[in-house]
C-alpha cells in the first residue's frame, strides 16, 4: 500500500535528533560479508528500505541473515552463496550491483541483472566492468551481466571515473586476489573509507584509505568480527538544512565532524550558522540566512563533485535551503542530469527558481512557500520537499514517500520528536 506524509509547516523544530548509520556504507559492507565464511556482526545498521532489500538479496543467495534489532545484524556466509541474483529484488535498488565483486571473488562467477535505483540520470556501469576485466574476469552482457573468473589476479587499475560503487566493487574483488592491485582515481568518500576499514578489520591488506590511490595486497582469506558502521554525513547535513529553515534550535547528535568538511563551504555560502560541539552540531534558531556573494558582489555557486567536493546527494538539500536565504545563488549539479528536475514542485510552492538547464538552477530568495501536493521522485528530492514543506505556510502532502524511506530511517517519527507536525497516512 502506498503512503504519503501530511505536513503542517511553519513549526519551529527544537531538541536533539540522532544521525543514523550511513546508508552508503551499510550497503557495500553488507555485500562484503560474502567474502568470508566466518560470521560478521554489523552495528548501527540503518533501518531503511534499501538496507532491507539488500539483506533480502543476500538471504536469497542462501546466506544466513540474523536481524537482532536495534541496528544489529549478523551475516554468516558459511557455505559458498549462489552466484545468481534475484532479478525482481535487483530492480529495487542500485546497490545490487555491489554484490558482483564479492560473488566473483568468492565463487568465481556472478549473474547480475541490471540494477534499479533513483532515476536521476544516466548511471553508467562501465567503470565496474573495466575493473573486473582488469583483474582477469570475462564479462558477457546480454539481458544481464555474466561475470566469470576462475582466478582473479592483482593488477594496476585506472578507473575512468571516480565512481563510488565502481571503487567499492574493485576493492571487494581485489582483496582475495593474489598479487597487488593498485586502484588509481579511486573514490574516497567517507563510505568508501568505511568499507575499507571494515575489510581491514577482517584481515584485508589495504593502504591509501582516504586517498584516490588504493593499494591492495591479496590475502588468502578473511575472518569474522564485529563492526560499527559510521554515521551518515548526508543525513546529518540534511538535518542541518532542516534546522536552518525552521527557526528552532536543533542539535544533531552522533556526527563525525571530519566527514562534514566538504559540506561547510557550500552551507557557508547560504549564510547558515552552526557550531560543532564534540560529536554534535548545534544549529541555532531564528537564523537570518543571507547568501554570501563572491568577491566583487558576484553571484556565488554551490557545486558538487567527487569527494572532497560538495556531495552530489546534498545539492537538492542546498537548493531547498536557498529558497529561504536572502540573495541569489547558482546550484550547479554536475554529476546527474535529472537531479534538478524536481524544482518545478518548489516553484509551485512559491519558490523563485530558474532552471537554466538540466544541471543548473538559479535561486533567488527568500520566498514565502505555501503548502502543496507533491510527489517524491527520488530519495534526496524527497528530503528537499520535506524541508520545504516544514518551512512552508499551510499544509503539504508528499506522495511516493517510499523513496524517502529508502534513505531516511523513520523520518516522520524522529521529526515529530523535535516538534514537527507530520503524519504518515495510507493513500
């Protein structure tokens, strides 16, 4: 049954809200559990739809999955898993492709249907295929991907783009491959680092973590253990944006400050104020958001790019905040050509936005927003609509909230706890 959020806006949010485990770290780490025949216990796993689907995929391969509740899950791939992924489950999430590397390394074979996920533009898989071929795999592409490699061997790999999932697949395929693999132009986002740290904890030999050059020396086997997934810096920054436009004082707990370093410049240009206090961020209430012009009173930009640039997953959030800031700013989404196509919904609420082309939106504010009927096209656009609705005057209804549930754990319950007027209703 489909559901919607019904939101009454213009309500200050006050109090503490805790950040969940990192979605984009949990998904590859779950996949990486197939690399060992020992039990692995993961802590701080976010209870979101994408994680649920990933666990279903793993269980469908014959792997034992024990969800103990409270974010703790034990995965034990004692016997070799099946090498063929469930097509219907793969259609639900982009991250299904992350099982290709571990299956290839563990079983020497993987049958992978095309992945699903957000429709935010072309999301090429060429980087994954080139990496697998570089390690010695053969790849046949028909209706699905057939990967085979009786033996993978370490090799130098230059990724043709700094793809996050491409890097993660290459790392997982290489950790058990004899010899040395050097991955150049590797992605180095916090969730990629978390995957590498997890594998090192199981016995993998990986150096260069946090840089764009990863050196992996293959080991004979990996062990088991317990690992706590890092907190989600994208969710933390989403809550920062939410606090800035709703006038109450919001304290965001369980953050990793260094994971937010790429966020500070973009949010500073929007005039946001915040204070890092240990593992928390305090966003003061009643903020006077004023866009900070570039030198010479030039219009500034918030533009994304590979880490450590401003995260692509936050361009939608920045755009929603910009509607409430005094001044003009250009939001430049370089990575996905469909990411900004939700702005017409904000315009319908009263936002002053010119969509220059698929990648650039010019925002002038502040604009008085009014409640409206909305539909969430993807995870981050859904959160941007939620931010706009909570800042707006009147009532908004957001449909297709399954998209938001894919990336934000129990978001309605957590926001109600800090004063939001939001209800989940069956359509």
